[in-house]
């Protein structure tokens, strides 16, 4: 009889714990759902507004499904008196060159700090890391003076060159490279490979997630950068999309729906990149967190 009561009490305690567990999961799911909706709502509002006439954009209560569905906002972007197509081409060119140069320079620098032995390497690396502590805003004026001196202001090189030297990604890639056994590269060197061949044929294939993560971040940060194009480029036709959208809105007075259409088209390359590379992106973030 005593054993039956004990088993009954255990079952009641277990049932009570299960109920609390289910309630806890429901509350957590509801909180995450609310946070998710709050995060995606601005995107839905932008997308919806891009298909609305201007007089319906600020109607209250807000309707995400347009009462009048129009494509005129998108057609306005490609009128010959505006530079949206040129801004798009400028941004794509700038970001392509930035990603290519940055991938090469940063990965080679990280390889040197991780795999080569030279005098003062650790001290140089510590000095190099100190640059991470410096807020980027304090370097704007020195950069502007230097760019003015070498005559690259008002060109996309004033955006590309600063982005190709990134201490954070040098540190991240170095952490990946030092986890690869030295015996691999030493064996390759004994077989006659140069350091560049070791880097290209052995190190890079083993660190593909980290390289793709760096590429995605570089693309997104460069694509969304507003401050640098605003400061270093003054010619409207040479501008990037982020500043160009603002200029477009200014020239169109208060046509916010056209601005929303432009913002929607600007977002497309980032979404495509993330959809195709999300597997490597998540893998790279996870492993860099573990190894770093």
C-alpha cells in the first residue's frame, strides 16, 4: 500500500513538472513569436508601401495588404532623370572589388600571423589588435585628409581601400588557421610547395565556412554603408545606393512610396546572398565562436 502511494506521488510530481514544462515552452514560444513579428514588421511595411499610392501609405489603422495595388513606384525609379540604375551599378562594382581585395589581403595577412615564424610576430599582432579598440568614427577626418592628399576622394576607391584592411577578420581567420595542424603545411613544404600553394591548396579549402562568413559580412556592411559614401563622395552620379535613396527622395519631395520601392530593390541582393550562403554562414559563426 505504501509503495502504491509512493508511485502515485511520483507520478503526480512528474505530471506537475510536465505541465510546468509545457507552459514554459508556450510562454517562450509566444515571446519569440512577438519578437519575430516586431523584427519582420518594418520589412512587411516597406514591401507593402512600395505597392501603394502615396495617400494610402500613412492610413490608420495600417493595412499591410494594399487596397490599390500599383507598380508605378517601381517604374519611377527608372525614369531617365534619376540615377537609380547608376547607383546600383556603382554599388555592385564597389562591393565586388571590396570583397575580392579584402578576401585576398585579409586571408594572406591572417596566414602570415598564424603559420609563418618571424621575429616580433606576436608583438606586431598585438599592436595590430589594438586597432580593434579604436572607434571607426575617430579615423574619418584622418582618412579624409589622406584620401584628399592621394586624390581619391569622390571616387569609389575611397570606399574600397579602407574596407580591404580589416583587423577583426584577420583575427578571426588567424584563429581558424592556427587550429589546422602545422604538420600538414610542413609536409607540403617538404614536398616542394611554396607558402602560397600551401595557403591556396590546403588552408583555404579547410577554412571555407570562415571565408564565406567574412564574405557575407563584408558584402552586407559595404552594401549598407551610409556614412562613408556620404562623406567621401560628392558627385551625385558616383554615389552608392544608401545615399542615393535619400537623394532620390529629396528630389521627389515627399514621395515615400517610391523610396520604399527603392529600398525593396536594394534589399534583394542581400536576401539572395544569405539564402544561398546561410549554411556556410551559420557554420562559420558557430565554429568561429567555438575556436575563437
